[in-house]
């Protein structure tokens, strides 16, 4: 029995250490993104064109193209297929919902999707970065 504990205890401690380290890497940048504020940009003042922006912090990485025509945001495209080690497909529904809100309101001052606040803020910051190009 003592032999079992001598082997089992280090294994359990190693597993706990791997989980803790993994979670800290997985969530790196989350607290910073939650604190971010997104600027209000008057879209009607922007020149027509396609603007590119990005935001990266930890596993949240967005590269976007924003099309502005006649003083309105016409389209927002997410250009990257991965965000950190993750495929962007897992965020498609959240991104689509948030992009629709931005285009419908012609503003970055929109609510993020419930349960995806960090992901939403990262996308908003990428779009903000793109729109600042047109100012």
C-alpha cells in the first residue's frame, strides 16, 4: 500500500500541475480583454474603402476586413481561420451574431453575445482597429 501511495501521489500532483499550467495558458489575456473599452467611431465620417484591422491577445486573435460605402459599414469579414490553436469555425455563430449587430447599428457600441464576452470584445477591437484606418 505504501508503494502505491509513493507512486500515486507524484502522479496526481503532476496531473494537477499540468491542468493548472494548461488553464493559465488557455486563459492568458482573458482578464485584460474583459477590461477593454471599445471606442465610439462615427462611421458616417469614414471614406469609402476596405479597411484592415487586427487584435491579438493570448488565444484571441482576429484579423478583419471592414467594407465602408456611403458612410456605412457594409460588410465585416473575419480573415483568419485560426485564433491561437483553435479553428475559427467554433466561433462562427458568435462572430456572425456580433457582426450583424455592428452592421445593423452602424456602431461598435453593441452588446456582445452572452457567454462570449471575451471573444466578442476581441472581435470589436479588431473592427475598431480597421475603422481607425479610415479616420
